[in-house]
C-alpha cells in the first residue's frame, strides 16, 4: 500500500522557491532542500523528481505570483502613469531593501540561462510582463492618457527591458537617488 503524502505540495514549492531565491540554484543543495522542506529523499524524489524539476516548479510559481501582482496593480491603479510608477517603485524599493535577493527571473537568466527549461521560463516571464504592460498601455491610450502617436507595444518592450535592468542594477547597491533618476527618465516615455 502506498504511503499518504504527509506534506502540502504548494507550501513545499513555496518554501523551495524562497530558498532558491535567496541562495540561487547552484548554491542550494539537495540536503538544503530536504532540510527546508522537512522531508526525506524518497519523499522528495517521489514528489518532485529532481532538484531541477523542483526549481522549475518554483520558478513557475514565482512567475505566476509576479504576473498576478503586475496585472492587479495595472488594473486597479487610477491612471497609467500612476500604475507604471507604482510597479517600478515597488521593484526598486524591494531591491533597495534586500539587494542580495533581486528577482528570481533575472537570477535564473544569469545563473541558468543555458538550461533550456529555465531559459523557456525566463522568456515566458518577460513576454508576460510585456503583454501585461502592452494591454494596460493600449487601454490607457484608448482613454486618452497616452498620445495616439505612441506605440503601446514599443513602450511595453522598453518598460519590460527597463524593469529587467533595474532588477540587476538594484542588486549593485547604487542607491535610491540613482534609481529615482532612472525612474524619472523612464516615466517620460509616457509623455
């Protein structure tokens, strides 16, 4: 008779995500995962298959959470400029508060970008951000908040690239003044 799983899979993925996010893929050993999840190796392999498969599940979870947060902010904010500023400011503040953590997608791109499954997830995450921004910018343009001469797709690609850049630069501890100057310049693309 098969044993009943004695742990919550979603909670385990969440905890693994946090560990990978803090330490990185290479610096997180199987033993670290077993300790963090409080499970044995047999249960680990039965539930997740491998460290890489758990990493991908953790990355998928992170991308889903970040995507939901982005969509919520873009949908609920009063005006596109306020929404974009809020999105960018929250990322800057997170990086300034904990510059060693950064963004799991950016961390994955730099650490595991040569692994096809990881590279696919990074590409998906970047395209998801671009799509969310493009949709919000198109709606804002229809409301008259953005000039009809602006191309929402191009603006979305620029802002997506800017987001990835601030996530990297934020880890370099450049300081809030540097980041605020960059943010102010980026916001002018919406004028």
